[in-house]
């Protein structure tokens, strides 16, 4: 079975965007780990507390089959995190499955690996414009798969996001 890494912000990640895809993947037998910029307990926007398995600085992309960026307003506190962006660049170079949901796709796009990719994200006009400026071919859909990259618009698409990740694994 596959190993999947979910990356969350230390505060205000979107609870269900982590829980629902993780549940889908784990029930299919895949192993899931969570990373953040800290290994201290992280708090979701709806109050969930998650203690990451590892710090993003300790991630070895080679160990994972997929890497996914979880959304929520906390994304904006780590939007320019070089370590997280390097994880996605390396994942792309190594042919890994890449996922991003809600505001999470902005970090992945900031890494430079989504130019020309057909993708979605949370439909906020300001951030969609930023997304397009980064070369992303934005489409307003719940979940979009382009090659090995899966993007989703937000919490209402969290389960379908997990299902698409599972299908690619």
C-alpha cells in the first residue's frame, strides 16, 4: 500500500480537509502521516487538534507516494515557506501524486510546478487571480485531476478529493 503525507498549517488548517481524505485513504489500506512547520499540536479552524508526525524540515519525499497540502486560512501564514515548496518541487520531479485543497493549491502553485496545469482552488476572486498569475489554468470545479495533480475547491469536496487521491495511487 501507498504512503501519503498531508501537510497542514500549525493553526487554522481546515479540519475536514485533513480528516475526510485521510479516512478515505486509511480505509483503503494506505499509510498516512501528517507534517507541519512544528511538531507541537496544531489547531484546525473547527477546533480539531492534530499532533504532526514530523516537521516539514524532516520530510524525505522519497518515502512517500503522494504529498497533499491541506487548506484553511492558516495557509496564508506559511504561503512562502521554502521548505514546503521544495517538498512539492521534489515530489513533482520524482513523479509522486500531488494533492492540494482549498487555499492549499496556492502554496503548490507558488513552488512553480503548476504552470499550465488545469486546477481548482477555493473560489476567492483575489486568490484565484493570484493563482492565474502563477500560470495555473483555473477551472471552477469541485475536484480537478490533471496528470498526477489533484486539486479541490474546499471542505465540501474533501471526501471526493480523498477518493481521487486514492484512485491515482
